[in-house]
C-alpha cells in the first residue's frame, strides 16, 4: 500500500512538472511572437492584461532568463523523479525507459503542442500567461540576476558588438516583414519601396546618390551680372553653385530668391549686382557621410544643398535634400523640371539607358536586381565587369542581363541597351 501511494505521488509530481514545462514553452513562444503594436493598441483602450504584456516585453531578458531557468528546472526534476521511479520498478533498465518515455512526452506535450497553440494565437496566449509570468519573474529574479551577472562577466572578457549586431538584426527583420507583407498583398509595392528606401539610408553614402561634378550646373562668378541673371532664370534649379578661377573652386551658392531680392534693392539695375556678396557660403561635406546622417544635418542646419568633397578636399559633386527624399519616395518632379528621358523601355523588351543613370534608379524603375556595390552608374557597372572601356556595338552578359554599348563620348559610355537574358522578344 505504501509503495502504491509513493508511486501515485511520484507520477502526480511528474505530471505537474510536465504541465509547468508546457506552460513555460508556450509562454516563451507567445511572448516572442506577440504583436507589440496590437498590445499597445489594446493598452490604450484600457486592457489591463495587454498593459502587463507590454511591461513584460519591455525587458525581454527577464522573460528569457525566467523561462530558461524554470523550464530546465522542472524538466530535470521530472527526469530525476521518473528515472528514480522506473529504476525501482525495472532495475537498471529503468534509466533507458525513463529516457525514452520522457523524451517523447516532453517533445510532444511540453514543446510542440504548447508552442503550436501559442504561435497560432500568440496575443490571446500572451495575455493569458502574462499574470503568472509576472509573478514567476519576481520569484526567480534573484536566481536569474545571479546567472545574468555571471554571463555578463564572462562576455566582458570577449570582444562584443552587440549593439551593432542588434541594429543589423532589427533591419533584417524589418526588411523581411516588409517583403512578406508585400507578397501577402497587405502592403502595396510602392509603399514597400518607400519603406525599404528609409532602411537603405543608413547603408548609403553620399557618393552613391550625389549629382556628379560633371553633371553639376554652375555659374562663373567672373561673367557679367546680366549673363549670370539670364543663366539663373534659364536654370531649372533655385540654388546654383558659383565658382571662381576654375570650376572646382566653388566660392558660394546663389539662390534665385536672394538674386531677385538684390535686384529689387538696386532698382533692377543688373549691372550694379555683386554676385559674390549675394551668394551664401558653400557647405562642404565628406563623401563618406551616410545619407541618413546627411538628412539629419540638413534638418539641423536648415540648408538644402551641400557640396561633396573627397579625402583631398576636391569637389566630387553636390547633394540636395530632394536627392535624399527621392531615395525614399522615388522621383520628385515639378512644373519646372525637364522631363526625365534617361530610362526608355522599348517595345522589344529592351531598355535604352543613359550611361549616367544610377543602378539603383534603374532597379527601382524596372524592378530589376542589378548589383550596386561595385559601381554607382550603369556605365560604371559595365566598365567594372568588362575590365575595359568598351566600344559602341560591343555587348556583354552578366548578372542575368545583356548590355549593349550604343554610344560613347571619349572615355564615357553615354548610352546602353539592357535586357534581361532569356526573355522572349515581344511581338
């Protein structure tokens, strides 16, 4: 009778321990998969359980520590009790029986089943377990704190880039979420491109998106004031760099509004203008600056144009606030912008492209996936892959696309024809 009572108590204890193990496993999955945004919305509506879940999610390391400690504790204890019981009943073979039986039970009923349920209804499960988890976190806090102290001191002895890794993982997670939402149709393609553009700002440097110095529209300060006024009026830009002596020597930025104000002050006497006094001091920034940092700098300085220089101080191009915004929302045009005809899809499936078109712009326009790590422009990509400066009529195939050289000016490729390989011609 005593043996039967001991058997029942042991089995009951093992059963309870396995239930607790299932609780820990399901709680871990639910609190990991729960939607923070939905919990925040419910919290704003006055849901007390959602508020408790949000508090738990605010310190995820406590959840992980409590779950790992509790789960291992109950699983090891259940294993010890079951092994002890089966050794009494079956001798040394009881160790094997306990291992097989507990492995099956733990995997099926304490891991797969509760985690499956939790992943199907993470919000409901999280709000259900949150009150109990809050208590367990407080009860086990001294033990988890001691474990955390030991782990932190061990990690302190090794180089750590946890913050960088965390930022990278967060960015990858966001990209994955955006891509998945686009596939499921909950996020429009255009919106996905804009969200992806925001994430790209940290990875891009100014020389990736700047207007190259060969394409800059500038004004010679030595020109007669009348000529300068005519040039500014003809320009589609409101801010134009002013140079003196040689084109690389930028001495100011002339704003059309400042020019008109100066004309008004001198009774519209063009010859009385002093362009150097009207132009504002130029702002020079390094070409290695990230686009994200430059956006913040534009906001702080309340300036919309900066000149990009290399490590030797030589002007490489210019960057405007509009250039950065276009990386997020796509091409921005107004009534004064000349039509952009640099990417011209053809009826036969090919695309005629100006050599100076950025690889990123072509990818966005045609929904292609050409690499932009080695070169900024299409011409640069072809030259990099060909390891030479091709002649008109030459064609190359790489990255799944065929590139044909149409025109060349000196050492610059000015026009190319591009087509994905394998696409049947359009009739």
